[in-house]
C-alpha cells in the first residue's frame, strides 16, 4: 500500500497508509473500534477502493484483482454474514465448487474438531458457530494469504485455543501469510510475529513483534538497604510506581545492560521482564493520543 | 398522565409513523383526485385503503410497545394496546363515516344508522389493517390457518364498491357484524397471552428500520422454518452446482452459474415448491380480480406490467458480497448483467403469458351485473408493454444502488403505485401520445444505458460491502 487514504463522509477511515506485507508471517493488526482495521483489510482484497494512493495485492492493483489472485486469498468477514438460507453442508458445497484446490480432508477434520453441525441452516447457527463456518470457508482451499477480521471474537475459549493451533498449522505451509485483526490481544500475542497497530486511520507501529517486545521493559527495583533515592535517573520512563523501598518502572528503548549500569550504585535488586502485548498496546496508543493533544 | 394518554404520544413521537401518515395522505390525495374524475368506485376503494393503512400503522405501533420488556412490567400496560387501537380507529372511521350525513335522500333516524354502519365497515377495515400491522412478519401466506383472514380481507377490498348500497340497504346487519368483529378483536388484543408472546422479542414490522436487528430476526425465523430440507431444492442444488463444475475453475461462467443459484435457489430452499404454488394462486386471483376493476380509462389488470419491476426492487443483483469468492469486480459486473438479463427475460415471458391468458379470458368471460354494477372483463393491453421496458431498467438500477433496503424499497413502491394510478387516469396523455413511439424508444434506450452505467460504476468503483 502506498499513501492509501479512504474517507467515509466526515470520517477519515484511512490516512496515508504505507504498508508492505511480506510472505510467510502472521501479522497481528491491532486497534480500537473505528481505528480502520477492517477498512484496511478490505482494501487489500479490493472490497473497498482507495480514494487516493495505490494498493497492490499479488502484483495486481486491487481494483483489477482477477479470479487468479482472489483464488489465493481467504477472508473471514467481521460480521460473519453468510448465505443464511443454505444448510452448512450446502454452503460448504457451494463455496468449494469455486475452487479446484479445495481440501476435503481438511474440511472433514475441521468439522470434527470444531464440532460443526452440517445439517443445520446457516441462519440458525449461533454467532460462534457461524464464525467457525466462516473460517472453514476461508481456509478450505488453503489460501496463500489468509485475512481474518476479528475471527475469534465470538468463539468460546476452547474454540479460540483450537483456532490458534490451527493458525500455527496453516502457517507451516510454504509462503503462507496470515493477517489477523483482533481485540483479544492475549490470543494474537501467542501466534503473531509481526505487529501493526492502528489508530484513527493511521498506522502507529509496523514492526516485528520481537522488536516491539524488546522496546519496552518492566523493571522492579527493590532496595536491599534503606530507602531508594527520591530521584531515579532513568531515561524514557513511561510509568513509575514508587514506594520508599520499591519502584516499578516501565521504560522504553532501554536494554538490560544499560539498566544494570544505571543502577550500579543503588544497592538494590533489579528484576526485569517483558510487558504483555495489552500493556504495550496501551502505551503506544496513549503516547500517540498525547502527541495529538 | 394516564397510560393511554402516554401511549397516544406514540402517534407523534414515533418518527416512522410520520412517514406512514405522509404515505396515507399522498396515496389518498392522488387516489381521490384520480378517482373522482371518473368513478366513485375507486374513491370508495381509496377511502377503504386509507383506513387499512391507518390500522397498519397503529397496529405496528402497539406491537412495538408490547415487545418492550418494561411495558410488560408496568401495571395496567398490557391492556393498553386495545384501548389505543380502538380509540384511534373509532375516531378515524367515525370521521370518515360522517360523510354519509350529506348523503342525499336519507331521513332521520335512517341516516344515523347508515353512519353507524359506515363506521362499522370503516372500523372493520381499520382492524384488518391493525391485525396486519400487529402480526407483521408472523403473517404467512403459506399458513393455511391464516387464509380465511387473507381471503376475507382481499374480498372486502375488492368488493368495496358494494359498500355504499349495502350500508344504506342493510345498516343494522352491517352494524351487528361490525360489533361482533370489534368484540372479537378486543378480546384478542387484550389477552395476557399476547403480552407474554411479544414481550422481549424482536418482531420487525412496519416501523422498524434497524437492518441488523431485522437480520437477527430473520435468522431466528429461519431456524423455525428450515427444519428439513426439500428434495426439490436438492435437485436444484445439484443442477446449479453441476453447471458450475462444467466450467473451468476461476472462470467467469462458473461464477455466473453460482450467482444464478444463489439468486434463485433461496426461493426454494425453505419451502420447496410452495412458493411456486402460492405464486400461481396469486396470479390466478390477480388475473380474475384485476381484470374486472378499472382505474380511470385503464383496466387495473395493466398494473401487472409494472409488477416485475416492483419485484426486482427488493432483489440483490450481487449476492454473496461478504463471502470472498474468487471473482474480481469485472466478473461481478458481468454476473450482474447476466442476472439482470435473465430477470428481464423471465419477467417478459411471464408478462406475455399473462397477457395471452387475460386476452383469452376477455373473449370468453361474459359481462355480468351485481348489485347495480355492471362488470366486463378486460385483459392486459399489450400496447402498454413499453411501460415494462421503461420500468425494468429503472428498477434494476434502484436494486443495484439501494441494495435491498427494505425501507427505501417500500418508499419506492409507495410512490410508484399512485404514479401508475395517475397514468391510468391521464391515459389520454400517455408517454407514447406525448413524445411518440420514437421518443419512447429513445427514453427506453436511455434508461437501459443508464442501468449499464450505474451497474458498471457500482461494480467497478463502489465499496462492495457496507461500512
């Protein structure tokens, strides 16, 4: 994507987005409601067209995507709208009729694992069951690019866990790419290796998840003798909770070596740890909100 | 403030109710203007329709109140719908019935009885409308138990021309029937079971705009309706999937067959052959009834020329938007055109068949008299076929742009029908006579070109799913 912008009435849904998605990764797309995640995903597959900028998928402009390119993309829609009047079996037969590469073994295995009742009408399924079905329809032909827009929001905890295992299984295929947008950060955290964080139509972060995790450190300083000094001379402190003998700090762009050097004269015990994705996400979004204010 | 008075506020607080008032007013004005130029039959019919529409709006309003859980808990609230329905209906039909005070040659107390009889007829029609509004989507043509209601309702409307003579000749029996029906409806609306049945349920009706809620409701209904598959539909599925697989994977033709399957299959998915049988039944009724009615200088049966267009308004020419199928925008455009062509040709065959049958009936059915009215059957006039070719591209363009918005489609239908009435009345100044056959052909060509441009723009440039 190059300088992609999209506006819906007064809302700037995407604002000059630049994005490269490389093969063979699970990309987590994070953001609050209305951040532009679904809009971005729909641009990738040509359901939406950009007002400005250029969007290319598999070498073709998204407005000119042909069956050849689209036949390599699986997509799970956020609302999970399907053809309600069909039975599950009929819908699977219908969608599979489009693909030469439909994997019937995978289909059967998925139906068993996820306990999908194929005789039921799609319209009568619970939201979780619909979502499972939508996922099956998106993965059944083993796409090279799998786009999942809030796929796990309606799944129960066991199904979510199975679903994450499934993603890891899918990604083992050569050159497969998965883009997953989700609010359930703890789930995405388990599988993603690249992070995109969006806010108000802009990408705040586009980096590998490992880099992102290394960027932030949670540091606990416990004094071994007496109180901690009133001023702790650390840079890039994002958050600090301090009592007389203990301080818990969140620091950015600071390695453990640098920390050790700075606490050398303090006579205290240092414990460091990585922040969970949820906290990292909050920090990044709040930082951006602070800048905008 | 009493509960009833609080409920009466719905009449102006419910925003969509204003639309209904506008619709009633517009239709009545056009119909009255149009009808008074030629016959009183249509005028009576239009007044009857006005009562029915008012009843529908009020019935839907009360259903809306009953479905709210808080109204179930409020003391005395469960009885309010019937008070509300009868209060509004009583006033509306009495005001309309007062017109009989001016009827020439009626002395006192006969005129009083006639007014009460007219009030009874008015309230019966109003209650029919209220029943439709109240029941909303629970009314099913496929439910045999509901057929007596539909038959009585349609018969009452069709035979509305006998109303004046009947209420003047037999006011007391008419009043008796009216009272009996009022008592029955009063009991039905007042039962606690209605409150229990409706409370907390989403029952989309005539005042609902929320598409998401409507879809949830449809899903729930589908759960009830679709317990078993039909063999007929299985054959349809096999046919379409077979055709799809005859073509190369990722080929446009495969997509087109898939689209045809989705577009037509759903009509048979739930009830198998029933929709076909119901449609045939309705066609027979329409052929028989409409051929006997007149609208200005035109036989009402000619309205069948615009029926396919009205049907197309509610269709989605690009189904399966939310499932990512291996089809690009260009393929979707081609698929849409194929669907449009197939709809147009199928409807044309239907229209020609109806025209043929009605022409045969016109020659075969003798003229007859009933209660002072003489009836002669008129078939469809093939010279109006151009109206079909004008309406179809407009309806197709509407379907492409609006995409199955129930509300907007309803609006369109509401304005198209009076338009047709005016066409009937102004028949001596129809488009053909005003701009000539060549002009009509040019307008027709423009309409079709317009459809091509609109559908191409929607397929190639617009967002394919809603935001």
